[in-house]
C-alpha cells in the first residue's frame, strides 16, 4: 500500500508541475510534430524522405489525441505528458529494488528538470 501511495504522490506532483509550467507549443520540434500530426488527422500528410518528417511513434499518438479531443494546446502536449509519466513509473519500478531513498532521488531529479517541464 505504501508503494502505491508513493508512486501516486509522485505522479500527482509531476502532473501539477507539468500543468503549471505549461507554456504551450514552442516553435521547435514539438511544433513540427504537432503540425504533422494535424496533417495526419486532416488527411494532408505526405511521406517524405526525411527521417524527422516520418517519426510515426511520435506522430500517430499525437494525431489520435488531436482526432479525439481537438487541437487545443494542452492536447498537443498530452502525448509528451503521458510519455513523461510512463518514464517516471518505469524508473520507479526499476529503482525501488536498489534502496528506499534512490527511487525518490531519481524521480525527483527527473521531475524537477526544467527542460522536461518546458
């Protein structure tokens, strides 16, 4: 029961930090991913020889969320948030066998990293 409470507290903190530090879509890779995902949902996407253009592991989940919820800025970053939470849970599961303080330290360092929160 303590494990569930611990990981739940971590996930709630991660969601709160991500929500309050949300700055929308910056003109960067994430903007291009959102644009290509939007093209997939509208049927205007064309394959390209560029590997950056065809990252379907990133584009298809984003296109699904755009199709499901619309093109709101929070929806465009929903896949990134879910992937981040999956990273936290995976790290927690892997590190909890090493000791009681190590998972908390690892999760805390990742959770508070400003680059991930932007």
